[in-house]
C-alpha cells in the first residue's frame, strides 16, 4: 500500500504528495467520496483501489491545528 495526501485541486485533478515529497495527479472522479484537501489516501499497489485513511487524516489535521495554534498564539 502506498500512502499519499491530497495537496490541492487543479481543474479536474487532485495533486497528491507521497511521503518523499513527490507530486502526482489523480483524476478527481477517481477519488473516494468525501476526499478533499488534506485527506490521506491509501492506494492498493495491486488493484489501484483508493481508500480514505480517516484515522491518519484526523491525526494530521489535529497535529497541524496544534502547530498553527503554537505559531499564532505567540
């Protein structure tokens, strides 16, 4: 399984980033329902099936919120 996160949307594509910082596009129509910027996806290497990793998405969002709070509360 490969893990990627949706960085942004450009036209009909979601620009995704892998753990090494590599960027690649996935057609928005291929994304699971509910996927948006910041969503973490698991890609099955053999089938190419995309699934939202809700637990990792939530963990990253909470971590980002803490970091933003630390920066802006100074």
